[in-house]
């Protein structure tokens, strides 16, 4: 398991991230996020643990005004992991994420990526990054993330909700 940790953030840094997240939720009529499903050569899933929310998730983040979903996907993957998209990303599904807000939707893409994981996170948003086997996921892996993995591994049709 490849993994990296981010130095501990101060309480004020974590608070600022939470306030910014709440600001975006209040000021946008709809929030749209993207997540990258990247797998290693041996089939492990790339996951990140953010500093501002609990659990492990696929790398990703919000789509900004004037940005395409695939541009956001590429930007977020590079910022959070140091990896670059290679080839076209395949849309796995669009999911309503009521756990975040009644306005949040997430686009999940299956991606190929190149490069090496960053030794140290570039962003204060990232605590850890690593590749994990589906049968040995870290404690606290987000349930929506697990559902997406299961859909991909079993070939089941995606559900409508995260």
C-alpha cells in the first residue's frame, strides 16, 4: 500500500476550509463535483482522505464556473495526487449526494492516469493518499465510494444516489 500523510493543520486552517465549503453550498443553486476512479496495475483503487471531511474518497472536487467537468477532473486529480489523466475519461454515472446537501451532484469517471503519487500533499485539503485493495479498504471509506467500486467490479448498473 502506497500512502502519504499531510502534516497536521491548525484548527484555523480546518475552520477556514469548512467555512469556504459552506459558502459555496449557500451561494450556488446547484453544486457539481467530479470524482476520478483510478486503479493501479494490480487493481487497487486510488483513494484520498481530505482534511475537511471524514472518510476516504476517490480523488476529486468541485466543478468551477466556466470549467468543464473533465477539466475539473484533471485539475483535481493533479492537485490531490500528482497524477495526470491519460486518454479520455469514461463517465460511470451521475449521482445525487444528499449527504452533502439537497443540491449536490457528483459525476464519477473511470480514468487512466500516469505519473507518481506525490511524496507530500500539495494542498492543505489532503491528509493522505494511497492505493487500496477492495477487500482491504481503510476504515472509514465513504459508503458511496464503496458502492461505486462494487458497481465497477460487479458490473451492476449505477444507482441514482451517492
